[in-house]
C-alpha cells in the first residue's frame, strides 16, 4: 500500500551495501545522493476493494563514506481518494537509517543498521489519525536495530537479527484495511 518510498530506500541501501564486499571495504568511494519524487495522480485501488486515485511524493538523502558506513534519511507522503465518495486518506512516514558493513574475515560481511522515526501514519484530511478496530491510532514510530550477514562471493543472505522498539502496525499485523476501507466507503 504505502511502501514505495521505503522499498526505494531499502533497494538503495542494499545496493550500496552489496557493493562493499565486491569492491572491498577500504576502497569505497564516497557516495552522496539526494532525490525527490512525485508519482501521480494515478488510478489505483485501496486494499484491493476501493477504486480511486493515488498520489505519492517523497524525498531521500543517502551518504556513504569510504569505510562503508552510511547515513540515509527519507520522508514519504501519499494520499488516496475514493472515486465513489470523494473521501481522502493521507499516509506518511519519515525516518533516518545509519549503519555500516564489516568484513568478518570468513567470506561474509555483516551490515548493522539502526532505523528510527515515523514508521507509518494514516489520517483523514484535516482530521485525526485513523484508528484500528481496538480504537488505537494507526501510528507507528520507534526504532529497529538489525544485523544482516551476506556471503561475499554469492551475495546470498546468511542471517538476519532484528530488535524492534515501539509500535509498528504493519509489522505487528494491525488490520489497516478494515478501518481505512470503512472510512473511504462511508457516506
């Protein structure tokens, strides 16, 4: 639903990270990148049931030093307007990611990453944050610390360890479709 910006950021980080084993940690050039995007308005469906129009926008920065340490920021905003009712749902996220890669000396490299910020927020236009079936705001924020190990020769994923702090509705299995579809289709 909303993950286009996070997917783009994740692909950039993983792409940069995978370059580390092939080029060697000490030989990395300094990378600086910044970008923005606007996508839409485009015909779309929300949760596979509500027809409408979606618009997304975002911005990101990515910096990586010669050792492979990186710092990335990103923000994403989107909206979906239901064709039948004209109601609009806004969604957003923003955060910072910092990490580095370490050659383990055994043919693998481990990337550690610390992510913090607003994981997701769904709200009505000029209104409050949308609530889930239990009456809790559909709002995620906090931190995720991860360590991901890759095989240097093949790029295969060896292991993933994560520690998550704070509510993260999408990771926690919160039903976002039920409340948002009910809002978008109500008169």
